C-alpha cells in the first residue's frame, strides 16, 4: 500500500483545540464485514438515500490482518460517528499492516459555525483539515499525516482500530 504524501507532522490536541467537521443528510449505516484475511478488501460506506454518496472508504491489503484463533477470516465493524465526519473501526483481528482510510465529503460537509472565528471561508477551513485518531472518550486527538488524493477527499494510513475523524486546528 502506498503511503499518503507527507502532510503536517502529527501532533496531539485536546478536544478544545480542534474543530470537528460536521456532517448533514442521511447518515451512513453501521457496517460489519467478514472476509478472508489472505485477500485484499475495500469497504465503501455510503450516505443513505436519496443521494447515496460515498462517505468513507477503508482499504485493507491482502494479509493485513491476523485472525484470532487460527481462523482464516476476519470481521471488521465500521460505525459512523453521528453528526460528524468520523468512524469507529473495531475488529476481532490484529492489524499487522496499515490500512488506508479516505473520507469523501463533496456534498455533506459542514464547517462548524464557530470555525468562522479562525477560518473566514469554508475553503480555508477545508484546507486546514487533518485526519485524527480520537481517544476513547474524545478528549484528545492525535493527528495523522493526511493527504488529498482528489478534491473533497482526505486520506490517511491507520495502524490500529479506533475512532478516526476529520478535524481542523482552532
């Protein structure tokens, strides 16, 4: 798997130091997938009807996950975080090779109203976005090197299950 282009160096923020990206419209549903660990797998989450636009994609290379108990398959659960551009990824397997997470936000993106104090336009807010892993309680965020493979896409390599979301520094 090709790593994203280098972005700003990772750093830790408290919840008070970041803006979270809001999402509107029909939420993407929770998704649970079981697949052979020896095969590559791409999971696409879509917003609900009527537009069904892509919300997020997760790409797992072949052999990226080690199933528990000598099984040959792994199960992953992806749960969108209500109201924000974020997911929680959980699995019964060990992730031995990083996966790639891409958030896609061409339609359902919303900058928080109070972000105008730092970013006068949605474009400036969007340019500051980073992918971050949140602590379980959401009180701290560790940013990841993020790239933009296409317009309205934010991508990062993830190495562990957990909660991931788009944020911008305050």
